[in-house]
């Protein structure tokens, strides 16, 4: 028996023993606890799925870049911070609603992503992986410190007329900004799916991801596909930054937490898999939200990291590893 199977058997026996103990000696306490906490748990699950949609959008941008360019972009979270500050500035200076500012943030971040790929990423695409990692890490530090110089380190918030609004579904209370963010994220994911599967551009990008040499021989401009894909990935994470502004505080380092979560989601779903990133984002959002209910203090991410370790141990290729065509 391999080490992985032994670890799996150990965790399975441990879990069965734990739940057997709870049912045998604390069943009445569990029933009473569930009657008290049921609404809180259900509401946390709904909130987790809503924020999970935004996490999925961030991770889809990251996994697109990796799947097509084979680049791990450590600056991904910092580019989300750029999107957050863009939305903050358009609201403060021009009064543009955060969700309407997507019409500005998406094209702006798309152009920024293409510029970064053309000027910074393209020269090192044939270099060893560690050179690429160090480059994107340096880019992240540069952007972060530039934001620090421009906006200072003070946390900033964006308060709209609906920031505190709630929607009720039965007895479940849902934050309207989170519901709007989920709806916008879902709409962008559907639009991306249509582009990738029903347009010549999307088919060319998928061909470049599957076999760049074959795509080039068939007349596809592979370098242009790399340029467009990096722009798409950056635009997606910038859009996510706009969506979270009504209920999130922004600092120059705000994107780092999302950066860590996006890597966990990509590994969970499968490197390069867009559908895997979508499923992984929902799972991570749900796990994080339930962790806030069951775990003390600020340890809500413990469950997410535990899930990450389990995936690395037992299914390192991810739940939905990318096949041909993504």
C-alpha cells in the first residue's frame, strides 16, 4: 500500500471514529445545536457561494494565463488591486456606480494586461520557470509600491446607497452587493464561455493552448493569442476588483489575500481548467464561509488550507484537470 493510500485510510478511519463518537454520546446536544445554528449555517452557505462566484472569476483569469501562456502570474492579485482603485477613483471623482464602472475597468485592465505581456512577459517566455516567477513577483512588488506612493497605506472604502441593503429569501438574509457581484461575475463567465467556444478568437486561443506549434502551422498568430489571453486574464481580475468594492476595504496590499485564494482554487480545480476554476471558486467560498461559523476568531481559512493539502496529497492534478480545449 502506498503512502498516499495509507494517509487516506488513516483520515477516513479518523473521520468515521469522530462522527461515531459524536452520534453515540452527543446526539441530543447536536440536535439542539442544529436547531439554534441552522439559520446561521444556511445563510453562511449562501454567502459563501455568492463570494465564491467572485473567487471563481479571479481564478479563471489566472488559469487562462497559465493554460495558454504556461506562465504563473504572481502579480495577478496586485492587478486586482489596480481594478479596485480604478473603481474607487471613478466613484469618488465622477460618481460612477461600482458596477457601471466595469465598463471602464474591463477595457482599461485589458489594455494594461496586453501592455504587460508585450513589454515584460514576452521577453522571458522561453526562460526557465524560476525566472518567470521572479519577474512576476518583482512586477507585483513594483505595482504594489506604486499604489502605496499614490494612495498611501490608509484603508479606503466605497459606500453606495445600497451598500447596506439586504434581500430576503424566506428567512435567509442576503447582502445585495454580494448578490450583485455574484450576478455580474456569473454574467462575465457566461460571456467568456461564449467567446471561447463560439467565436473564431476563442477557438484560436484554445488551439494555441493545446498545441502552439500546430496552431502556428495552421495560420494562427500565436503571439497575438498570448497577448489577448493575458489581456483577458487581467481584465477578469480587474472586474472582480470592481465587484468587491461595495463591501470590501482596499489598501495597496488588498489583492494578496485574493491572490493566495486564487492559487488554491486553480490547484483545486486543475491547472488550466476554466470549468475547474469555477467549481473550485464555489467550493473555496463555501468552505471559507462555513469556517467563519465553526472555527474561532480569524481562523476561517484553516478549512481552505486543509482542503488544499488534501488535494495536493490525493489528487494533485486537480478535480477537473484540463483536457484538450479547456
